[in-house]
């Protein structure tokens, strides 16, 4: 049996191992629950994308880490070292990246409702690109840029009208989405014409993002075709030159054995063919290509280790195995009914003879980590690891029920270090008056 995370193995003592470290020993050292992540695997995932950009597009582009997947200073420093760009979607993410020493010129600032203060921060710090979502933001940015004596390089978020095969909450490319302006009704064309006449803005490119956790190449190829056709039409109709094409992210990862992700480099290979073809057919220069992987950089590099508390068997109904974390550290089940796999840390390849629901300790009936999980025999005090939790867990974590947020432990080469410390009760009340 293989694990859904390729960076896992079984150590000599029979315990689950990640990055050459015994998960049980890490639980003892750092406490539970805790996020544990393989740093070297994160770095290798970055290198896969960067190599693909070189191989398939001659290096005429940049790979951005979509930092909403997992944002902290440690990660931003890693992204800098791996020659990645980043995208941020809030003042908080931008501030964290800047404080970590990430180069401002490699930051792309997204979001559907940027405040004036956030836009000012971006302008003051020389953020590389601002991805404009709507007319209100466009007018605000032009005004602020003028007041500050700046010229902002901008892209526009475009809805290409593609409904990716994913959960309705994470589909973003169709017309009925809170993000961006639509191709179908002429919004995109009109806002770009408007921006082209504004003194304090420089229209650099266009951007699209069709959704998340997508397992097919076709939606990305179709998005590339629609966006390249739009770029060519802008040139033909209005002599507006678009130099940069951001095709977003959304590449699926393996959460369970039933998931069938595509090799990550295949996405860049596929869209590069489409971009080159339409560039030649329509006689327009090859644009600078931007890709935005997030989940696929970090998700399969991390696990969450818990300690089992109460085991409650309801005869003829269900067995609940309760752990010392839950929706506060992983809200994805209650949001999306997301599926995960779990293993017992001791003898993780043991035969799974039990069907039980792995439940959190939060005071909500829906605080579930895995419904009807397949597990070996589990008893009070056992350690359980939920796999592939390296994206959208820490970043979406909360203090619901006043439970402190978890630490992030980075492992590599048999050594471990804290990237984020565990919150204390004093941290919880630090802002209370």
C-alpha cells in the first residue's frame, strides 16, 4: 500500500516517518495537534514548475506561489530562495511577505474588494502587479496612483466562461462569480478600453482562474485559447497590446486513493502549446506567461498529527473516534465535505479493519475530519495522522471555542524546526480589552 503523500515512509521502529523524522517523536517534542511539513518536498514542487516553465516556454514567464494556500514568513522566505513569485490577496498576506523580505517586484496583488489602504500599501512598496477586479477598484487605483505620483502596472481578472468540474464553491471561471469581469457580456473589453485612457495606470496583462482541485487539462487549454483570442481581438480592434497572460492555478492533488492528479508540469506543457499556436495564427507576440499553483505546492507535503481521546461506539449506528483538534485546524470538511485519508502513526500500514468517523473536539455536530474513515483498531491515546493537510488548513484555521491555533513544524533530512509556534492562551486574549 502506498500513502497518498509520496514523502511518507515507515521508519525502522514501525512508525510513520516524514522528512526522515519519526512522527511519534515529533508529537512528543512539539505536542499535538500539530501540522508537520516536508520542507524539501515543498522546494522540489517549486522546482518542478520552474523547470517546466523553462522547458516548455523558454523561461518567458514566472511561476507564482498562490500564498492563500499557506501563508507565513517561513514559506515566503522559501519561495524567495526558490526563485518563485507570489500572489497575495490581502494586506495581511502582503505585509507578511514584505516582512519576510520577499521582493516586492515579484508580488502580484489579487482580490475582489481591495481597500484604499491595501492599494496604498501596494503602491508604496512597489508591488509588481495589481490584478484589478472591477470598475470601482480601477477608478480607486487610478485616483490613488495619481495622488501618490505613481504609475501602477495592472492586469485584469477575466471570467472566461468556463465551468470547471469541481465543487461549486471553488468554481471561479463562469459568469456567475464574484470575481472579475466577463468575456461573454463585453465587460472585459469595456474595462480595458477604459483603463487604456487612464493616465496613472499601465495595462500590462490579463488574468483568469477557472477553479480549484481540477484533474483535467482540457479546461486549462480552453481557458488559454479564449484568453489568447481575446488578446488578439484587443490588438486588432483597438491596437491595445497585452504583454502578459496569467492563467491562474487550480491543479488537483491527491487527497484520497480515488484522486487522479496530473503531473504538474503537464499543465504548463499543455497551455504553452495553445498559446504558441494562437500567437502564430493571429500574428501576435508570445505573451509573458504567469502560472499560480498553490495547493499543489504545499498540500501533499503536510500532515496533521492528533492524539485520540474518547472512542464512542453507538451500537448499530456509528463509532466516533474523537481527536484533540478538528474544524479549528481543518475546516474543509464542514465547508466543502472534503475527503481525507488517515493512518495510525504506529504501524501505519496495518490492515484497516474498522470503519469509524474521525471527529473533532469543537462544539459542532459538523466538526468532522473524516466521515466513515477506514482505519485499523484505534484506542485512547493513539496518534493518528490526517494526510495531505498542507494547504488551506493553517491558512483557514480559527480560534473557534477559543482553541489555540496549531504550530507548523518543518522537517528535512531528519531534522525539525518550528516555522510557526503554537498559540498560547495568552495569545488568545492578547487583543481583548
